[in-house]
């Protein structure tokens, strides 16, 4: 059963006008309301994702903070130790006090201590000190061993043992080399 509807020209124009009006309203709604709001929602979602990624990264960095602080403390301790072993200044009086204390401890007489020439290297400066000590062979050996075990880095070169005199004492000359950091 087919329904036959007859519309007047005025009704047809009204329907066409309604469809066109509805199409125009739909276009205006989509173009001026739906798409801009949808774009803003997309942009805001992307911004939220970026902020969440930054937050996750910050949380990971924050989780590393205790380990980094521990590493920093260790590095600072190592820097202090390195500064003691390889100071940034000559500190001749400290070297002389150290040698004097060791000489006294090992029953060796410190006869001569003279600041000598310096040699520039890439990262440090070598400071030479010609030294003359007097003592028994064993005491001088213990003294030189103690010098090598000092906290500050020392090197001993050009050791010349003299002849023993009647009392078992000998004069020993050597070059004490100390190092200074160039930093």
C-alpha cells in the first residue's frame, strides 16, 4: 500500500527552506562550536599528557635523589682526600714538619732540607727537595718507607748512601719529590 502525499508548492518551499536552514545551522554549529571545542580538547589533552610525562620524569629524578646525594658525598670525600694527597700549594713548612716528625720517630737526624727546582707537568708540578739525613742503615730505611706511606704523595729519587762511620751511622742524601696540583 503506497501512500500518495501531495504537497503544495508553498509546502515544498517550506520543506526545502527547513532543510537548508537545518543544514546551515548544522554547518554553523560544527564550524563555530564543535570543531573549535574539539580542537581545544585535543590541545588540552596533549598538554596534559606532556605535563604527566614531565611529572613522571620528575618522579624518576626524585627517586634518584638519595643515590645522587650519596654519590655527591662520596665524591666530596674523595676530593678532600685527593686535596690532602695532592695539594694546590707548595706548603714547604708542612713538608718540613712531616719530615722532621718522621726523622724524630725513626731516630734519624735531618741534616739538610732545601727547596729545589720545579718541573711543570700536564696536570701537576713536581717540587724537588734535596735532603740529607744521618742515621743507621735500618733507621734510614724505615724513615724512607714511612715517607712513602705518608698521606701526601712523595717520591724519593737519587738515593746516595755514604760510608758508615765507627758509630754505625751513615749520611744519606736523596731527592724528595712532592707534587702540587695545577687546578
